[in-house]
C-alpha cells in the first residue's frame, strides 16, 4: 500500500510542479559526511535548475505520511520545514482528509484518493 500512496502522490505533485520542479523516487541524500549520514526518502521534490547535491545541504521541508488508524483513509501527512535560525526542522501541520500546501508548490490532494 505504501508504494501505491507514494506513486499516486507523485502524480499529483508532478502536475502541480510543472517544469520548474522535479519529482523523483528513491534518491539517496547525503546529509553529512562525518559521520556519514545518508537518507532515502520515498519522494523528493527539487528545483530542476539546481543539482540534487544542493538539496542535501539544506532540504527546506519534508512530509511524513503515516497510516494513523486501522480504517481505510486514515492517512495523516505531517509536514515540516527547516528553520533558518536553528537549522532544525519544525512542524508546520498534520493534514488529514485533504493535504493543502502552498510551498514548494500549491497543491490540494484528497488523501483517500491515494489509497
């Protein structure tokens, strides 16, 4: 089910991104060299004009998707942004039912449509 959710969300994001941003699966991100810290998020959205390596230096935001109930349609998208002052992630929302965001692209997705 996780792959289906990620695939469907990627379709919605690609439409919203147009040609300015790229949506990719299974991208290895090197967050730190010493000690080595790599992550592989399910989806990455990045500026098509910038090399993917720049994203690893300061990923501005990320979403975490969880099935929060045993019921069908119990998805919650937790969103976070990188705080420029503290250089740590701060929560910006917990979306249930509908995911509505304005950045990095404006998109509205009914979460049940991803199931």
